[in-house]
C-alpha cells in the first residue's frame, strides 16, 4: 500500500515521501481501517513519538498523521464494539504508524462510529481539534455559563472549535488571531476579536479562562490576564510562567470515544462546524506540511476518493 513516510529526523519536512509500505497487522483489540481522509499536525515531525516507540526504540520509517475517517476492513483478535464495513473516525496512537496511508491499524477504543450523513473529509478534521478544545475548556478549565474565556488562534482548527463550544456553553468569548481572521472568529460566535499584530493583548483585561495554542511570548503575556481563581490551559508547550493566583495546565489530547460520538452529533445538529482550510490528495500530503500561504482552519488529506 502507499503511505507518506519519514526516516530522517534531520531532514524535516523535506524527508517526507510517498512510498510503498507493508499492509498493517491488526494486533489484539485493533482494527484495520481503510483510510478515506486523514488529518495531521504540522509540528508532529518534532515529536519524539514520531521517531520512537513507547520503549524509546527507533521505529523509522514511520507514517505521520493521527486523525482519520474511514471504513473498518479487519478486526484483530478480541476486538469488540466495531464491525467490518463500519464507518468510523478517531484518533490514533502517537507512537504507532499513523493515518497518512491507505490503511492503518488502530486500537478499537480510539474510534467512534461515523454517521452515514457525515462525510469523511469533515470527520477527519474533528478528532484532534474537537477533543483538544473540549478537554481544554471543560475537563481542565471547567468553563461554565457566564464566565469569560480568551481563545488564541480562534480561526485555526482547534481554536475555531473552541469558540463554538464556549459560545454554546454560555461563556463570553474573546478571540485572537490576525486581522484576516476577524470575520471568521466573529462569525463563529466570538463576542470580541483582538488582532495580535495590531492591538494590545493586555487591554483585554482579566478573564476566567485562557486557552492557548500558540505558546511563546503570547503564552507568557496571557498569564497576567487570568483573574484570581482562573485557569490558563495550553497545548503549545509546558508552562514556565504561572498566573499569580490561578492555575496553569499543559496537556496532550487523549482519545475519547464517547466524546467523539457527542461531537459528531453536534455536527449533525448544526451546532458545530469544523473549518476545513484545504484538502489535498495523499500524493500532495508532503507539500501540505509546508504550505506556501497560511490557511485558516484544518488541512485534510483525502486518501480515497468517494
């Protein structure tokens, strides 16, 4: 089968190549999924798990990508809860071959059934963005009705979902991004938008929750905006500067079948809409890691034509 692989860590994105690789094996409690659409995170070539297994051993050439939507074609020994021919979507293990391939092996518990009226490209944009946004806002920050939340990168894959979820929860949403993102963020339901290139972040004032996907200087400056008892949550990097009288949380998203099912239902109800930034074929996937221009939303790789 064909897959995008990497084998030279020093080569970076130039080391991505479309190659022929063996068909994956379904271990105990695994399923094999024929991938119809896949998602990736541009920075994952910097993750140790892209290059080594859980024991720290080299596992190259490895297949990047950790989001998928597709159809179950094979069940591993002892696998329950899914059936051959079933449409599924979900989040794969960080330390195994990923989803930029025609087929991939996934633990069954990491997948959720995909309703027939949700297309694969849309579904592939949801797992990391949807689960990250939900876990940040509600599992870690415990956002509730009437609170205020500052969401950085509000037009991106994660941020755009976070804006919608926070708005539905009854929070006051302050979104940030570049000037070109203003209409997108306000259209998703943000109450206020701040252009990080032209407006002063500190003028926002105190908020109950900060959700950061940028890191660096923006993360550090945001700590001062957390009111006493509030929470700063980031997925960008471990926190080194903490709010004066609040919590700071750095986390890595975790698979959650029940929450994926809930997110899919919200999508079907029209309460949630992932922003698809660009769609590429598997042949074009390597170039998608380094786009010529910044694209709002989530980039998706269409692996199999419908």
